[in-house]
C-alpha cells in the first residue's frame, strides 16, 4: 500500500475502518461479538457505549467483515507462521485485509464495464466506467483510506445491477433467486443500499400490475413465486447483519446510531448533491456528464434508464435523511457508492452519443470546438483589458506565469460572483432567490451549522449546550443578509429598520434565544416569521430579548431571523440553546 501525506502507511485502521475490522478478530479468533477487547487495541474512535444486551455497540455493519474474511484469514495465517501478534493486529493481516479494498473496487469497475458492454462498444464502456470510478470518491477509499464499506458496496451493487439487467426481460425462478441473493449482498455490504432492491420491486410491479388491472388473477398468482423467492433469498443473505444487531442491540432490525439519526421528513438530499461540503457533483464534476448521459440512456432504453434514475434519487433522499448528510470527514459523496454503477452506464451512453455525433457531423463538431477555444482566448483578453483599465497590471517586465494566473483568476472570480459555483446550480440559484442573497453564498452557508455540527451526545466532548451568532465577527458576516451597516466595536449597526440574517441549524427540537443589543427604542425579534419576543432598552441603552422557538418552527437547514428596530441600533450577538439538549442526540 502507499503512504499518506503524513508519511504513514495507508494499510492502517482509521475512523470507520476500526469498527468494520473489529468484527473479524472477534468472530474468527474469539468466536463471539463481544468487541470490548478489540476496541482496547483498535480504538473506540466514536465512543461506542454498552447497549441493552450488556455489550459494547458497533454502529457499523458486519457485511464488510464477511466480504473481507478470506483476506483476513490469509493474512492471519501468515502472521501465525511468522510468530507475529495473534490478536488480528499483525502487519500481514492488516495489509492483506486492507488491500482487499482495492480488489473489491476493481471488481466493481470490471462488473460495471460488463454492464455497459451489454449494449455499447468497448471504447464507450471503458470510458464510462474508468471515468466514474477514477473521477469520483471511490478511488480515495480504494487506495488512500481502505477498510471502509464502500469498496465492497460498489462490487456487490455492480454484480446486482448486472444480474438485474441481464434477466429483466425474461426472468426465471433461478434468475429471481440470483437477483435476490445479490440484492441481499448489496444490503449486507451497506444496509442503506437496501434501497437498490427496489429495482426488483419495480420489476414485479411491471409484471403484476397490468395483470391485476385486467383482473387476470391466475396469471397474477403465477407471477408471485419469482419475487417471493427473490425476497426470501435477499433476506437470507442479509440475515448475518440481523443476527449481529440482535446480539449487540437486542433487535433484529434497528438504527444502531440511535433515535434521531435518520430524519426522514427533513431530508437534505439537495445538499448531498450540490453542497461544497462533500457534495456529489462539486467533488466529482465528471458525474455532471453522467447525468447528461442518463438522458441518452432513457431515450434508448426507457425502462432501464428511468428505473436506475429513480433509485439514484431514492438513494439521494436516504443519504439526505441521515443526521450528518455530509458523511462526516468524507471525501466527496462516498455514500453514493452503489450509484456509481448507474453513473457508469449513464456516462458510457453519453460518450457513445458524442462519438456518434462526431462521426455523423465532424465538420460542425470541429467548428464548435474551435469556436469554444477562440471564445476562451477572447474572454481572457477582455479580462486583461479590464485589469489594465483598473491599473491592476504592472508596467514593464512581469512574470507571465503570474499574469496568466491573474487573468484566469479574474475570470473565475467574476463568474463565481455572478452565478456562484456552476456545479451547485440549480440549487444555489433557488437558494439565492429564496433568501435574497447572491448565489455564491450557497457555498458559504450551506453545510455549516450552529450548535452541533456533528451527531453528538450531550455527555460527549465537543457537544455545545449553546452557540452564538456574533454580528460583528468576521467569520459570521457571511450569515448577514440585509440591514447591517458599519461595525462599532463588537457590534454591527443596523442600516435600516429591519435586519435579516440566516441561521443554519441541524439540532432537532425547540430553541431558547437571547439577543443582546444597544438601542434607544423597542426591538422585536422574529424567527422564520414567528415573533419570538420584544425588548425595551434599559437606562444605559442595553437591551436583551429572550424567547423560545417551538420545534415546529425550527427548520433543519437554514432559518431566517429578523430584527425590527430603529436604524442605528447596535446588534451584538444572538445566543441559541436547545430546549432539550438530548433530543435526537446519540452516538455516531
């Protein structure tokens, strides 16, 4: 394995990988799921605590350990022969087990290639799969941070989608069982990816619903055994995860992170796609072309394209419903691992359509490409004229490298100031229209949260019992929308009778607010168009407004506060505290 920028081996257990790996020595060396002794040397990074079954919990699935078991056993055998440590932490055991991440990712890419090759040529199929796998988040978890669930998840999903596509036209009982086994494996790799089993549900619906509509009851009954066998096979393959949950938490089905971790009615799926905080498209721009390619796929194979696109959007909704929709310290949209197979197929169809266009209209394509290049040089020259007119270009001999860099940066800044991050459109445009800010503010605000930025218990280090929006703090100026003028000490002067600010919140439940200001007249505080409280100035001019915002008025995401007062009022800070600090808080 390679080495990180800190010159440490990548074949080490970090963060989530500690928990996925801990199952292996516990199952194969101890013969149980009591992970307490593994946590002593692997590390309990997320502070897992004892559960109702008197065992220390593990919020991460057992599936990756099952996929990695052959590699673990080979590595452990080598360590035994060498006389190395016998607890599963030997160098050979770790290296070989971590190397499996690359092999599973490569397997997923090969299977995705075979999926594309079912209807496309070798060039388009190779370009689609290689570009998505190397241009998205999977490369990082295959090489730089192995041991996570994403490599096995993409391999299982690729096998499932390939089998689904190969059998969708005429699926025998054997085909239903095969698809069920692979759907169960996809869910076993990552329980969130059980959503991909809906492909089989859609197929069953395509067959059964027309029969039921025509009241052909015998034919509808004959169509049931296949889906039933597929569901039974999927459940059987997923059973190890259910047994693990039963052992650790006392329940066959559970959300091990605790209540409140999934917020189904408040999914931030748009952020998972467009946010600068590990959003799918900003970190993997090549996937924009994959979405364009979906249009080609749908035009050519309507049922396949629409089915896959529907599951991708369902995946986005599930990802957005998670408390930390940004996936912690993620590299890009890693929770879209299973969707990379669908993106490969979409991009491959887009590449194939571009090839056909080039072959059919080479003259027009060449003229368009030349025009774009010429337009880029004209734009750079116009930027040079602007900089010269603004006296930002020095006279005499200059570093042309720096000069060209300044031209490109100037153009980039002008585009960014006008439309924001192009890869965040249309989400940033809707955000700008809704809150009356520039589109570039999307990147500055969305993904940042007051109170708790992570999923923490009130007893865990880092949990905030309160937080402050400081109106004069440089780092908080991005949240101010309108009505704020010059700074006076630690306060911001209101330039009109109303000031508006945006407050991102991910903490469930109600909030207690406390606004501190300096004014000569009455001041009213509003939260999302709900009047929170009114305050009168004291003889010395200081003013405090307190009030409570009920849970129903607190949005998951951006909230709008309004302060109505005389122009010239000095606003110092807004203190926020959860009414119930423990609401929705549990372990990561």
